[in-house]
């Protein structure tokens, strides 16, 4: 089997490494705008050959797009123009509606599977990739009814090699849910990081006393702006709603604190404690 | 040596377990309002004997207060009334100014060391205690100039057994810094948890897609309301400032998003990325 990997970062790189462990004679051709990433990915064994978009459209069985969501919307229609036979094109973008909409009426829409693996770390680039990243994680696919049967079978097989759990939903529900359980977390971390960094201007030793709790809460603030700026823009409507609801929670807490209302403060925290059962199930 | 441990939760319990590993013949007497915690702490070997406040004031060399900050302010003056000789009383409260103020003019002020170990997890109770919690962590002491020399020597020795790093500062600076690098993190987590829990009312499967990033960001939302309500109230002024500055960051991000201003979004994240060097040094 031949795979064309477009985007050789954490997600694409880890997917390729995981599959190489499980599929004999798997050949991976790599494409990336970043030349350093191309050579690094080759050196790390993520790809076997440096290639081009046109070349992989001619040669491979499966094309995987793991690049920023705005770039996916740009290249996906051009790739679909060129595919034929049973070729499969998958994207791993973190928003799904705009991408699905961009090829909804493409004559070769059936070659495309819109997917999103719920896996990642705060690191990026091929050097961040590791073969276990996808193990037992959730792979979401959207608008499956528009994908070809052959393409779905191939994609499900790839995911089953990595012991992934398949979930299906509409692109709309995907984007709304992800806004709240992923994208909003990143915004809260970026904002917390900036709040404390600003304080450092007058309190230069402020980080001396930061502990593991702070580290956990701002971990996502290390994430890549190149990846996240397009995600935020493509999921703007849901995120504006999420930010408003989040600020309303903070305002409510602040009022209870201003009033010295201990009962309200406790009720706020006791409700929040119910996240325990959810968090304990996650790695 | 005899230690009287008042409050047998994660912090007090871990401190005792760590010292028992290093000091031969260390005897620990325990006091707690929660009877279950008393028996559990005895069963786990955190304490050797169940005791009372009056009894430990008579018997022990070192009294450690690891109870909610409002409770510390209540019992600390009563304990100081009873101590004599070279007895040392230490508190481990997460706010320092109100506690220091409450005994500033006590005739036995020199027996007291105001301390705060920068260590913890989101779990609580004696069953959460473990002997490695304090290893190589920071121990802050405030207003050392009001503590007796003998008392400081004893406390520093205890901390050196646990390989802790000592830091000194005013209670005012402590409370301001902790508001930003610890207390605010807890508020942002509680608020994020409540935001998503509210969304669950209409989107029942919303947690299906939560991943490790979400877990990291809401981890602190599992923290104990009993411990945190008094901390928030005692550090109210700094926290109101911190919440305002945090909301201002979120508003600024929201405006950039509304305007579709990609340059501003990237600048916001690039600045936040500078937290990397801080976070990578923390466990």
C-alpha cells in the first residue's frame, strides 16, 4: 500500500508511524511546504520519499491531509479533481463544516472521507510524532453518507490497525461539540498565559511560585498559532458563543466573591466538581 | 521528635509521610474534625496516635496546621496561647496575609512560622497523601523576621529532609503572586467545567469528544470547595483584579475573532507561547 502524507507534523507523522508498525510494505510519500520538516520526516522514518501533490495524486492509494484547516480547504478540491479509481482522500482537520461544505458538490466527493482524530499533544512538527498517539483514541467521521463504500472500508481498516474507536456525526454537531471540549480549552489557556505574562512586567518573580496546577492549566498555551488561528476562524460562530458563556461563568463567580457569598462560591465549585467522572476517564 | 499534625489531608499527610521516611523515631500525633480521616490516617501510618489540640500543645515539638485558611486563623492564636519553650507552630495555608495579621501582635509570635508549600494535586484527604509530594518543591515562608531563630532552624531542617527549596517573601507579595499563578488557575478550571456541563443539558454526548487537552485544562475543577472557598475569600482583592484582567484578555481575543483579524489572533497566541519556558520547568 502507498500513502501520500500531506503535512508532516505531529498528527500526520504519528498516523504514518503507527501504520508503518502494523502494515508490511507500507510506503509513505511526503509533501510539506516546510523543507526542514520534509528532511526531518525522512530522517525519522515517517516518510520513505519526498514527493509533490501532483505526484501523490498519480501514485498513491490513500492521501492524508494533516495541514491547517484553511489549507485543507484550498488543496482538497484540487486533489479531488485529479483522483480516480478507488483512491481515498482523508482530511484530519479540527473543524469539519467549512471543509465538508467546500467539496459538497464536487463530482468526485465520494473519494473523500472527512475525519478528525481526537488525539494530540501541545507539541508540533515531525519530531513531536510518535507511533502510539492514536492508540485507542476516537476517530470521528462526518457526512459519511457522501463518502464511497470502498473509501470507507479502506479508511476503517487503517483506523482499526491503530485500535481507534470510530464515531459518526454531522459536521455541525462536530464543530459545536469541539468548540466546547477542545477549542475553548485552548482559548482559556492562551488567555491565562497572557494574563500572568502581563503581570510579570511588574512582578518579575511571579513564576517562582507556579506549580503543577498552573502548568496543567496553561499547557495548551504552548500550541501552534499556525494551526489554531484557522481553526478559531472556521469555528467562529460556536466559539463566540462558548467564550460568552465562559465569561458569564467567570462573572457569576466574581459576583459571589465580591458579595462574600460563601454558599454561592461552594455551589459553583460543587457543580464544577462533577467533571470528575469525565476527566478520570480521559488520559 | 514529636509532631502534632492538625489536619490530616493531602498536604499534612504527605508532609508527615515524607518526614517519617527520613527521621528515625519520629512520632506523629493527629488531630482532625473528620473522624473518618483520623482512623484512615492511623491505618495508613500517617499518624501514630489520635490526639486533641490541647494534648499536642502540651506534648509535641512541632505543630503543623494543614487545615483550611479560615480555620487556621481561628485556632492559631489559641495554640500560641498555650505553647512555650522552643515549640514551633507552622501553618501551610495557601494565603498568608490574613493569617500573619491575625497573630502579628501575639506575645508568642516568635513560636510561629508562616509557610506555604507549593505542592499539591487535585485530590484530597489522607488517602491522597504520598511521601514524595514535597520532594524538590518550593517552601515559601513569610515574615520570617517575626519568627524565632530556634523555630526557623527546626523548620528549615524539616524541609531539608524533604529536599525542599526555601523561598522568603512578604505576605502581601505571596498573596498577589499566588492569586495569579495558582488561585486564578483554579477559577478558570471551575468556570470551564461549568460552561461545558451546562452545554451537556442540550448536547448530551458532548464529552464523547473530550481529549487529553480538555482534561489537563479542567483538572483543577476537581479541587475541594472546603479548601478553596476560604482561600478565595481571604485573597479576594487580588483575585478580583486577576479575574478582571483575565476577562479583559478573553474580550480582546473575542474582538479579534469577531473582526476576523488573523494577525491579532496570531499575536495573541504567539505571546501566550512564551509560557513554554516556564511550564517546561514545572512538573
